[in-house]
């Protein structure tokens, strides 16, 4: 599986709402385009405003060469924005090493723990993924 | 080391026989006769032949006992006796003596029973062993004998025998009419006396026979042995004459020591009384030999009588205790009461190796540890043979206890850690079971002395083995207060740490003795950041080698349900998902780490990985949380409770509105415009409306607080995460304290027509009835403060009767004498502490998810529906399952798997267009692969949604089997005590409340402690009896009303327009005009004839059928029946009789059941009507037309027993207790309640009634004298035991404790039986000493 494709998902989103209640958390959330995405983002590190466009990808590895990808678990990232990932080692890489994260401004790590189908969303294909990145999730 | 308790002690006490000492035995046991009243002679030495004679033992260190020559500490003491010149009554048997005198003829001493009665009673009494049943027979004999005047044997006349004054008996021989003649003769004997003393005359007719002790003694001596049996005595052990004192034993000095104080000594009360007895006795002896007047002698005798009585029992009423003086302590007082011999020294003993001091908290301790202070050793002069006790050291086992010991978790075993300073310290997590806080509480500590005791203590009572309460299996040892607060704060969404911070926090959770693997950071770029939730991941599973993989999904406290989003997306982060020890989402709050929740983190670890892992996790949590919170800081100040501008405005508006609404209601009620609610009168309706409005005010104010307060507000944080206080408490501090409620209603009147004199009379405004509009911040007005301070709690339930119930090796529940109470504990033989679910020992859903998560997929193919079915059936059918599981458990497993796996998978496959594969393909299709159809992507989707491999399924079923086997209750478990504690302990937390019943505002039912008491005591009358009826036609209100009309009592007054006196020339009568309209409206099924009949049938009216005349269809005339007598009188009387009748007529019941107070139609589920009947009369209600008799029940246990039988009564007990507890939000395992129901009813088939767990019920249930004596009315039970020559077999728990024997419960139940080394051969008979001597002499 890992060998086939480390890129699980890739799309571009428009931020159209940011922390509806405004107060729940100091750091906020955003959502967007074609497919709806609700995601918790640490806005101290990566401020997002309504109207921003972000490219989000979901990968199983940060390695550039898919054949080297070790984990089938999961990751994602967002270009010009964010990404999410799992790596064999999370320690600082040397400056010469290059990987997927270099192309993104914001990278998170997490785990897809549940697939669920939500019939309410008409826009979409049948599948909706709930995944979780530490404490950050995507629908 | 101390020797262990040997079960093979050389002698074992088998039973105790109670009886009375005869004068001969008293003499035999004595050393000498006490004759001298003086205590000391002129040399200040004990007087010879006095009550302190050294032959009785000694209470002085320097004096040796003259009888045995031992010192004070060694001499056990010896008895003496006083020879009474004249016999006196024994105060303890005084009542019994009177009873016996009533039963016998006062001339010939035969029992006053005709020969026939005598025989039948003798037969009955001989065949009855049960003490309560014997008591009943004795009572009926007594009742019969009291009626008999002529003795059937000697024809003498017997009158009633009565007690006069305190200790005098009189025989009113001349009371019966027959005795008139005899009385005359008797009077004649006074002729001479009257002549010399005329003032005697008016008293002579009052003279009756005086039964003094001497006379009674003579009478009793004549009683035959057979008659003794009829008196309820055992002639071998307790002849009636023994109940009268002839010799008084003088107890050893050891039990009444003199206290020497510089050349003077204070004597014990007993010594004083004894010397008084000796004194009076010598006086009488002297008087008898010298001869004094009769009246003087009688005076002396009475005094002797009184002194002896005081010696036995100084608290007897009528013994003339002088007020103000210090009451003396008689023998009875020494036994009685909390400090008495029984409760103070026998049931509870002082012990060595124990300690008590103040407690303080320490989160650095493991939860199963307790600190002790280290002391300096001070051994100085040791001699050979001295035993040196060692100090406690780390790792010792101790028992730790805090009073009140309400349940078994009030005493637990901890490991010792010796540390400096003087308090006992333990981890805060263990506060809950002890109910301890640190405001100065003290606790006790006991050190078990043998290795066996240590092992037993730590295995059975160890903290780790008691993480859950046996009440319902909920975790009870868990994080509290600050631990919850900091858990919540750590796991909030916006908590991020860099590597330094993260590792620092991780190191908090251990003392540098734990290998920790740091997880990958949640945010990689731009900075590596870890979340607070990841700290919790580390806490659950600190390193890769830890096997703890928690899988849990649970709602948190702040979870908001919404259909439009997945639960995980809750904006409050209130849905917790933990997968393989990683928190996916959700903030950790009380429901996750606190007590009382089976979906909590620690409970899950406990159930899946055992107590050690759970305790370790808790230790890590307490260290982490206290250290983290100390760093972060968490405090509360005045600014936290200051309401903001908006909040204040909103709240003011809210209260003003509510006040206005209430005023409006009161106004409407005054003008009579308020429409009554069903079953309520005006006042109740108003009250209900106002309470509704006011309680809403507080709720609304709380809601505003929640939204308006800053989310960093400390009280708010504590309320949200559940660590301390509720949302209501927050709003009480910030916004408004709200309505104060006493027993379900607003503050009642304390003064005339008002609650306080600050308000106008009859005022019903919110303020006058205890509404507090201020907050604690703004300050309460004086009246508000007073209202707020009114509130109360009720004491707990005493459940002593269940102490000796235990599981035996055949899994049945039996009491100590082997009586069967339940065949199988709780019907399934499972331990309530091991239940994950309501009924099952496995929470199937969570465990299935858990297994799927922990067992790797490893490229195994997912099972097809039919394969799942087949594998399940195969495994469930194997021997392991069949032998160790109940059929119902296997069935529920099958059902679960087919519902949760097979059916779900089938429908899933169908919806994605795959072959459903719910049946194994038949032969023709067997070569077709069900997986062949469908694209890979579709299959992947289905697999993502639901996939289970064979290994996973097998593992799951294996877990189910293991958990079931573990959950089986162990033989020896004291289930009775557990049940009693489980029901009694929550009683302390219940406040007195009444609730509205099933939507009917006016119908209250008692709940809380009073209700539980009613049920457990099996009270005959209960405060709110309610019969719930199912209607034949339950959809139509009209027909319900008709049935209601049949039940409710309708009085003639309700349906009469008027009742008039009519006077005519030749007659007068009452004309009753019926209101036919009203009859129609009330849906009464009656007519004028029936009403007339009802009037005639009312016995009190004494009307005859001729006296009633029916006029038209709506008038009845009632004539007063005529009586004989003179015309004039008759007329006078007639008028008054008419008036009486007029007053009585409206009370005539014409329809309905008299015992029913009222009936209310209420809505049950889904618009179905049911009828709630307040009052008694279940039988009548059941048989009423229009009611399903088979589905009608009452909440009155006794009535159900009477009408439906003992099994129905048992069900009612169980249901009612569960209902009551449920209404208070407390859950109790049904097994405990079932056991209680069984113990109350298991003698039902013998005595036909429900036995309450109060002193009468218990004495019916138990036969052990010692147990009863240690429970209540100590001396009464002891005297009674001696009287009836009772025998105590020492089987129960109380008796074993008193006798210092191991009890037949728990580990004491187990006995090792082994084959004798002799085989079948009998051991040779041992020769007696004298046998051998005889032989020697012969030769």
C-alpha cells in the first residue's frame, strides 16, 4: 500500500470561516471550498484569515521517494500552507536532507482513526474521512 | 513474630447454655458467707467476712489473694455469697414472675388450664423450637389463664395479679363477683382490729392479698415439672423458684476495684450496694430473733428488696432515683449501652498495635501507600525473655480506617512508608472511599501481626484490590479535585509545548525511575510542538514496552449533542476518543478520570490490564497533576465571582420578570381566575406555578453565567471539568442564590401565617417564601441569610440483620446456621464489583472495538458474515464455554455478534452492491468467491468501515470468557454485609426529598431515607401508599374517569343538593334531594335505589329499611326509627336524633372504596392513561371493573404480601428500593437489593409476613442470644435467655467476635479436610484414670 502512493489526498481550500464562536480556543480553525474541511490550526504559528487559500495534502510519509516511505500510517500537509505527516524519526533532520515538508509552511502529524460516511453532505462523494492530528482534525 | 491463630485449639466452645444459678450452686461456687457490712477494719485492711475480704481476690498491688495466693494481675477472683434471711424478688425476672403468678392458681400452684387445653398446649409447646413461636404460645396461655377465676383443680378463686409500685405484687382475689362471700369472711377477720382502731375501717374493703416474695417462693416450689413447661420454662435448668433471690452471690473484688487515694479509698457502686445488702440483711436477722413490730419488719424487708433491685438494675423506673445525685451503676448498667460490657468490651475490644493521628495529603505517595512517622527507639533495660517489638518499616502492611465505617472500603490495607513528622499521609485519590478530607480528620491504623494476616489483608483489603465499590462496580478510587482540574487544563485544545517543556512535564509523572518514549510532535513545521493531549498519551503508555493499550470512546461532561455533526466535532471538545492509548480528541474531565463512571480511563485500564497498571497510571497522574498545577498556578479570587455589566443586567431583568410573573399569578389566584391543575386545589396550583418560575430563574441565571463568564474563570473551569462545585454553585456565587427548598416545597410558615415577621401575613411573594435574589458575592439580606441556612439531612439506615450471610461452596447464599436464603447469588452467581455493564461482566461493544484495535490486521482477510457466524457458534459450543458460562450469557454473546457484526456487515455489503454472503453458499455455488464481485475501491471502503479477522474474533470471544470466569463470586464472600453496606452507605448522601409522581403535580411520594426506612422496616402504614392500575381501556379519558368514579369514595354530601328537616303533623323526616346533574358529570354508576341501600347499610346510622322512602327519582326521605318510651321523652329525643342523623348523612359513602383517599388519572407512556390510587385497599382496587387486576400493584409491601403473596412482596421490595435510589441518582447493583428482599421474605412461608430489619424483625430472624444482646436491649435479652434456658450455638459473626473465635465467613469459611493417617481403623479407646486404678486394685 505504502509503495503505491504516499499521497492520499490533495486539494485547495478557501478559508471561509474562522472559529465561529470566536472564544472557545485561543487558537482557531478554518474551513473551505469544493469539499468541506474543518481543521484546527495553531493560529499563533500559522495565522489564517477568511479568504485565504491553502493547499492541503494528506500523505503517509514525508519522504520524497515513495519507495523509501516506511510507514503506512499517515500524514498530511498543506502547500503554501499545510501538510500532515508521519515519519520514522521525528528528530531534527540535517539541513542537507530534503523532504516533502520543505515545500510547505505548516506540517502536522497524526493518525487516521476512523472512516465514516456522512449522508448529510450532498456535495460530496460518499466518503468522508475523519482524521486526527494530535488534536487536530479534518472532516 | 506472633503465633498464628490455630484452628485446632485444644478446646473449642461449642455452645453457651443460659440458665439460673440455684442457691446450692451459689454456695458451692463461693469461698465463704459474707456477713460483715464493714469494708475495712481498724487497721485499714480489708475486713474479714466483709465484701472486700481478701479471699475474694484483691485490688491492691501489695496484697496477695488469700484463696489462690496470686497477685492482683494473676488472680482471677473468687465468689462469696450473702445468705438472705428473707427471700426477695429478682428485678430482672420480675415481669416473668408476675406472668407465672397469673398463670397458676394462688392456692394449689397448678396452671389454671382445663385438662383438655392443658394437654393441647403442652403438646404444642413441646413440639415448637422456634423462640418467637414459643413466645406466641406462652402469650396465649397467659391470656387464657387470666380469664379463669375458679381453679379447675382446687376450686379456689383467683383474681387478677398486678404489679403495685415498683416491686410489689398484689393478688386482687376479691375482684371477681363470685368472691364476694369470701371477701365478707375476710373482712370479718378484722372485726377485732377495727374495734381497737376505728380509723382502719374505711380501708378494710381495699384490702387484697399481698404476694410477697416468701409467699411466691412457697407457691413456686409447689409447681410440678410439667407445669413448668407450660410456663415456658425448662424444669431441668430453670425451676420457677430460682427466679427469687435466696442467696446473693458476691462477685470478686477484681470487677469492683477500690481506688485508693491518699489514705482514703473510693469504692465501686457494687461494693457499696453489697455492703448495704449485708447491713439490711443483718438488721432483719437481728429483728427476727429479737422480735419487732410487723410494720418495722416489712419496712426493712422492702428496703432489702429495693437494695437488691438497685444492685441489679439501678435504672428501674419507680425505684426512687433521686434527681440531682449521681446515679449508681448496677450490674445491668455495666452491660448496657455503647460503653457497656457487650458493645464496649466484647463486640469491640481495645487492641495493641494500633495508632491514631491526624491525616494529611501527599500526591507523591503511591495510592496504596501510607506514611507513618518514624519514632526513636528507646529500649534501655532489656531482660531475657522480654519481647522486643520492632518498628514499622517500609513495605509493611497496615490496615487503615476512618470512622464512620460505613462500608468495607472504610478499612483498607496500605503499604507503609516511614517518613518524618507526625501525621498519617496518603494519596488524595483514596479520599473518596474513606470519605476523608484534611480539615483535621483523624484516622486509625492497625498492624496485622502474622504473615497470614498480612497476606489476607493486602489481597482482600488492599487498596489496589478495592478500586471499585462493591455497591455497583463503579470505580471509587480515582482522581479528585485538583487532579481533575489539571487533567482538564492539560488536555485542552490550545495547549502546545515545545520539546523542552514537553519533556519537563513528562518527567513530572515519575521520580526519575521511568523510561519514557517521546512521541512524534503533532506540529512539525514551522516549529516542533507537542500537544497537551500527547502528555496524556505518555501517561497512559510511557514507553513502547508498556503493554497498556487503552481503547475508549466516551462522552465528556461538556459534550453537546448535535445531529448535524459527528460527535468528535463537538465544539467543546467534549467527546473523547482514545485509541491504543492515544487521545484522538476530547478534553479529559471528571467523567474520564473521576470516580463513579464506568467509562473512565482508569476503569478501562483496570478491566483490561489489571489493578497494578491502573494504580500505576493513577500514581503517574497524581504526581504529574500536582506538580504541573503547582507550576501553572490555579487560584480563586474576588474577581472570579464579580459579575460583568451585561451579566448583572441580564440577571436583574430575569429576577424582575420572575417577580412580576409571580405577582401576576398571586393576583390571578386571589381573584379566582387561576385554573386548577388536575388533582390540585387552588393553593397547590399556585405553589406549583410559582416553584416552576423560580426554579427556572436559577437555571437561567446559571446558563447566563456559563456564557458570559470568561473561560479562564477558575470557578467556571472547576464546574465544567467537574472537579469541585456545580454550575449552580457558580451561578450562586456570581448571579443569584435562588429558591431555598425544604422537603420539596418553599419555606413554610415559622410564624403565624408567615415565614418570618418581616413579611405581611399570608404573603406568597418569592421573597417571603425563601427566594434569595442576591448572590454570595453581592451579599444576602438578613432574611435571605436565614432562609439560606435552613436545610437538613437525615440519618442512615441500620441494616444489621444481614451480617452473617455468605456464599458457600455450592454457590448458595446461607446464613450462619446453614439456612438457605438464595440458591444462587443474584440468580447468576456473579460479583457486582466485576460487572462492566448493567448486567454483563463484559462491556461487549467497547471490548470488541478494543480487540479490533489491539490485534493487528497482519494482512488477514476480513471474515464474511457467514464465516463470523460459524466461528462464533463453533467457539461458543466448546466445553470451556459451556462449562463455565451460564446459558443466558452465551445467548447474549450470540445476539451481540449477530447484531453488531453479522447484520451490520450484511447491510453494509448490500448497500455497496456486494454479495451479502449471510449464508454459506450451497454446493452449486461453492466455487464462486463472494468477494469476486465489486471493485477494489468499494471493497476497501467496506473494509474501512467494518472488518474483523478470525484472530480478532477469537481473541474477542476469549476475553469474554476470561472476564466471565473472573467475575464469578468467590465462596465465602460476605454478601450480606456487602449488601447492607451498599444500601446503607448511600443513605448518608440522600437529602430528604419528595418528588412529584409521574407528572401529577399534586401527588407526592416520599423518597429518600424515610422511604428506604419504610421499606426496610416493612412498615404497616406508609406515608404515601399508591396503587398503580392499568386500565382495560387506557386510551380514553372518559372511561378512565368512570373507573376513577368507581374507586373514589363519593359521599352523599357530594351529590346531594340539600338535606332538609321536614316537620309534618304526624311525622318528621329528612328529605335528601339528589343532584342528578352532578351524578351525571361525575360519571357515577349509581341510581337512587342503590343510594338508598347505601344509606340503610351504613351501620352507624341505625336506619331501618322501613324508614327510607323514595320519592320521585331524586328524593329520599329518611325517617328516624321510633323507639319505645313515654311520648314526651320520645319527642324530645326525636328532635335531637333528627339533628344527629342530619349531621351524619352527608358522610354516608355511596360509592367507592373507603380506604382510597383519591384517584388520579395520569399519562403513562405514549398517551396511555393509567390510574394512580392513593390509599390502601389493593384487593378491592384490583377487582374493580375496568382495571387489569393482573397488572395492578401497590407500593405498600405489606399489602402486596397480604393480597398477592410473599413472592410478590419480595418483588415489590426490590422494585421500590431501586426506584427510590434511582430517583436520587444512585445506582445499586440489583443483587444487593435482591438479597435484602430475600432476607426479609425467606421466612415468609413460615410466619406469613414480611420481616422488617428492625429490632422486632431481627429478633424474629435470629436466635442467637449474644447477637441480640450486643444489638439492642442487652439485659432484657439476657434475662429472657436465662428464663427460657436458651442455648447459643455461637455460629454467627457477632457471637464469634464476642467469643474471640474465627468466624464462619470469608477466609474462615474454608476448612481443610484430610484423610486420617489411621485409615478406616478407629483409634483405641483411651483409658480413664480410675479405670486403670481399679484394675490395679483388683490384681
